[in-house]
């Protein structure tokens, strides 16, 4: 039979190192989930405005402009317009993939939503872990 103490330790999650500072494994201060959400919201509004003026506000135009904006801006500048406004940058931290591939992977995973809500101890979410990037505050 399972004792309550066994379940309690599982429900409390993994052990925490009280001296560990998030982001110390890659040497920068990671962006928090609130700032990430606001940058996503700003980018989505920007793409909605583009779709409104140029594509009759079609939903596929919003999605396509969002994907194109993210891939182009992350590849060339390391940040989207919303990230520029809130002083957030995406930097490569592992692997030798070109930034174009990292931006493509990251953007496709952002559209799936689930990887965006899963974080590790350095506050890197799913799309950052898969693409080998980190979202930092400048």
C-alpha cells in the first residue's frame, strides 16, 4: 500500500538548490513568463494590423505574417518587434545550428503553445530547449 508520505514527496516536485540562480548556466538573466507573454501579444497585434490593412483581416494572413515576422526578425536581429520594445533578446546557447533553423523551430513550437508553458530551472521553455536558444533580458 502507498503511504501518504510517499505521495507528498512526489507532489512537492524535484529537490531545489536554494543557491541556484536561474540563467547561470548560460550567463544571462532569463526573461520571465510575463514578459514573454507580453512580447507575444505585441507581435500578434502587430501581425493583426498587417493582416487588416493588406489582407482583409484573414486569419491565415495573421498566422502567416506572424511566422514570417518571427523567422525573419529572429534570424537577422535576435528579437521580434515586441521583444525589442521590452528589451528581450533570443540568443543561441548550445549546438551549432544556423539561426535560421533555430528561428524556424522556435516559431513552429510557439504556435503549438504547449512548449511555451513548460520551463526548466533556467527559465528556458520548450521552444528554447529544442532550438538551443535562451530568451534573455538585455
